[in-house]
C-alpha cells in the first residue's frame, strides 16, 4: 500500500478511538509503510546486483554475485507475498474503527 493510501486510511479513523486501538492502527500503518519502502529499495538493489552478475560473468563464474542476487530476490519475493496481508490488517482495523457509531445527540427531531 502506498503512503498516500495509508494516510487516507488513518485520516478516516476518528481521533476519539481509545489509545490501545490507536496504537494498533499506527503499528499496522508503520509496518505497511516499512514493507513498501523495503520493497522499493530491494528492487533497486536487485537491479544493481543483476548488473554485477552480468559484469562478473564475463570474467568467469559469478558465484558470489549470483548468490547476492538470489538473496535479494528471495527477500523481495517474501515481502511482496506478505504485503497484501499486512495491508489487509491495516484496512480491516481502520474499517472497524471508522464504523464506530458516535452516540452524540442528533437534535430534537423534525419540526
């Protein structure tokens, strides 16, 4: 989930939710943000690592460079697979807190 979507979800939740619920929501938001940031960073690192493998393969076996590319690929794959789950936790929590009924009076009714 991108940062703008996270901000919109957080803004949809009333400021009056209790502290424990707010902490949980903020925890999910921080995790979703970090997941998105790490995925973006890994994509850049992986592209660099693959170029390194290309260059190293010219001189012979590129075992170390290839191992690094594989490591980065595995981490990227894992994060991309768990990201929807993390995002759904945030969406569900924000949705549940946004649906809280405010029992403030509505006035005296029709005249």
